[in-house]
């Protein structure tokens, strides 16, 4: 090859490299611009000072009493060895049924409608509460990338009954959805969130006077309903540089006649016994049972430990949540409910497993109707999930 040919080749390679760099920079810029608002906002001023005063704050962010253990190599290998049934083979769609039922209070005083994942409409002693509302198509800051929902919302946002309080457990995308908050920001309701999460809501246009931020064990009232913020074992963050800058939590709803517990996202931790002692017993526990992995057993509790948590919390009826809507782990999509039912039967725990959009009253619970298909899944013996730091 002549010197001229070498020069031409170097110039060609340089142009290709510069072109690739330009495409990369333009693509990255487009992503950042589109995701900028959904990323949310950091806490500042008095909000930040209150966060720093929390017993959960440790220098640069919030910390769990029991650290989260991760197996880095296992996270990589699970991507190759996981189930090929992590999402449905056929499209799903559910009908919310006759919505006129919401015009009448529940006969027992407590009625719950599971709308998929961790989104629940809870009618308790004359009050209506909505948890972790996600009506968006993806769990992502982008409209064109990220996990998509398995089925449309069973009940449109506009057709929900009036909501007294919206509870947010933490700021991960499958629990704090910008598109949904943007749609409901002018509702005549209260937004109850853990410390720091209010910064996102205020940035997105929720009136600050409607935002109530709580630390673990703090309480607030919405009408006659008392809402207690409870500890959880998890994490937070909406982009690379804000990890654990906001708190994560569960909630106890304490009505005049009923008590229910909503776990948010959590691994198993000893403090669940204290929650049961201080805030229970509960007529219903709503505990996340899906999106788990052996390589990160402290982030999500898993089916068998969810049943154990229900017992620690002193619950009567258990509703497994955080499954059946998004592909967020490497297990079969129906595995969480199948394993929960087996573990619950062995422990003598009563489980509710309603079809998405279907309402039920824990005190008038009918038999379980298996609305999900029979697909392959791993048993607890084949794939145990065991959180660290728990005897």
C-alpha cells in the first residue's frame, strides 16, 4: 500500500469515527432532552434540610438499616439463564366492569381494586386512596424505550371515583410515573410521599400545598383517615446521579374500623415485626411478590418471603402485588402468584388474587378464579429467594 493510499485510508477511518461520534452525541442529546422533565428534580432548601435531619440520612443519601446485597456476576448470568416466559405470549385486556359500584360505599367498609403492578384503589371507611398510580405505557423516562405494560389500564383515569389521597412509595419509574402525575396534578387530592419525592411533584406542577412528605414512622391525616409512613428495605433514583437521594417507604392506612398495609417495594427485613406491632393488625396486607432475583434478593421480597412478611405484619388477608404488568425480572410472569399461593396454603394464609380491574372486599372474599394462563415457572426449591440479614 502506497503512502497516498494509507493517507486516504486514515482520512476515511477518521471521517467514519467522527461520524459515529456525532451520531452518538446527537442521540445522547435527544435522549437527555426527552427525559429531562421525567427525570424529576432534586430537593433544595428547607426540603433538603429536613431530609438531612432524618435518621435515615447518611451523608450523601438515605440508607437501609440492613444493606442491600448484590451479586454482580449473577446479575449478568441471570440475563442468559432466565425464563423465556417473562411476558405473556398473547395480548391481555381486562374490563373494569360496572363502575357504578363506586357510587355506593363497600358493604363491609373496605373494598380494594387492583389495577396491576402496585396501583390500587383502596376504599376504606369512607375514604378513597390511590397507590403508586401508573397509567403510562412504559416504566421509563422515554416514550419509545423501556418495559411496556402487558395490558391497558382496566379503568381509565378519568373514570375513577374522587380520590382523597394519592400515595407514592418511592420514585422508581414503575411507581412514580410522570405522565400519570401530569394528568392528575390538578386533582383535588393530597399527595403523600416519602421525604424528597415532593421535589419531583412540585417540579411537575403539583401545588406544593397538596404535597405531604413523611419520614418513616411519621403520620398524617386525610379527613378521618390516618396514614402512617412505614420503613421499607429498598432504594430510589431516576437517573445515574440521584441514587438514594429520596426516601422509600410503605404505608399503613388506619381507618375507624379497618387497617391495611401497602408495602411499596421492599426486601424482607426484621423491622416488619415492629410495623405489625405498632400499626397492625391489618385486615389486608398488599405486599409486592414479583420482580425478584437471586442476585439481588434484598431489593424485592419474593413470593415465599412475602407470605412470611404478611405474618410478621399480623395480616388477615394478603393481596400479592407488583407482578403481572411489566417485565422487570427474569422469572416467568405468572410465577409470583403461583408460588405465593403454594406458600400461603402451607402457612394457612388467606390470599386474594383478583383479576386486574376487579374489586373485592376482604371480609367477603370469594374463591380464587385463575385468570392467568398456565405457563412454565420455577418452584421455591428450584429458585429460592432469601434476603440477607434476616434470621
